[in-house]
C-alpha cells in the first residue's frame, strides 16, 4: 500500500484492511470486487487485485502462511525485489537488501556524491548497499528501518535537512557542496487529463455501485470520449473490470 502512496493516506485503509482480512486465507475467501472496493482511492488499484491473487496462491499453495524465501515471495503476483526483501527483513528478521526510493537516495548522496539516484539500481549502487549492510540479522533489520527513515524524513528529495543529518560529516554529496547530478530525473507523467485519471473515475463509479453499469452510465461525465474508451479497454483487458452482458462491473461482483 505504501508504494507511491503517502503514509497518511495509507494508514486508515491499512487498518480497515487488516480488521477485515487479518490473514491471507480470509482475503482469498472474499471476491476481487470486495478487495478493490476496500482499497478505495489509494490509487494504483491493480495492487489490490494482485494482493488478492497473492493471497489466493498463499492460501492454496502455502497452507495460508506467507512464504519465507526470496524465490517464493518473488513468484507472487505484484511482488518485486523491493517488496520481497522488505517482507524478509521486517516480517521475518532476515538479512536482506531493502532498497526503496528513500534508501537509494541516501546511498546516492552519502556514498556516491550524487544528488539523486539513477532510474534503476546500478551494480555500483548495489555493491555499495551490500558493503554497508551489517552482517548480523538483527542489526541488518535495524539498518534497513533506520536508512529508510533517514531518507524519508531527513534526506528528502526536494529539501534535505542536512543540518539535522547524523551522517552529514560522512556524506560525499554534502562535502562536495551538494552539486546537481548529471543523472536525468525521471519525469512524472501528468495525472490531470490522463488515461490513468479516467481509469480511476470508471473504477470509482463501479466501486460505488454493486450492480453492473452500462457504457452510457460510465461515460456520462467523462470530458473525453476517446480517453474513456482507452481506459475502459485497458481495465477490461487487465481483468480489473468484467463485462456482464453489455454492461460492466468489478470482477466477481
């Protein structure tokens, strides 16, 4: 839930989610539609569908227990390198390399002297992260949590608080006068007027209506017919919505 979504938006939904489905098996026993509705307006709702798919696999193939190996975790829908390593570290206390955006920015500045991290993890960055990772499992988990917090709260992307940073004297970027990086920043695609916004609008209507909705009803307030058709086609092809006769609904509604 926290991927690309602020903590203050996630917490209420996270608490609601765990109250309703405290175990993977309980989540697997509900419909995909229920998962998407409970996800609400967190954004990137495919995460809800993939989480439901993962819960189903865990219930069916792992006796309802979350896998404890990297290979098993990475095989679950929507679980990438970061998520798998974060689960291993924070859920099971294992020594694993947790590289989220905040940790990567911290490593880029303190260890490599760059103002921000590269679009993808380089061999140099991975080698540095492995070198800094403590050998003991307990210290490794503490390191992962601390480096994430330091990056999120102090070594922020736009306005880092270098005067409050506990490692400022060891920071290569600060020592060099905080130069601008030659690495191009990844531009965030505009949300307003995008197909992604239209997808969200369609899903909001279907979340709020348990009965299948007609294309006419779904497109009633769209500002762009072409964008609506693209969004509807995408959602259907990804099985985020399902066709019921000539109407549409959330999966398994």
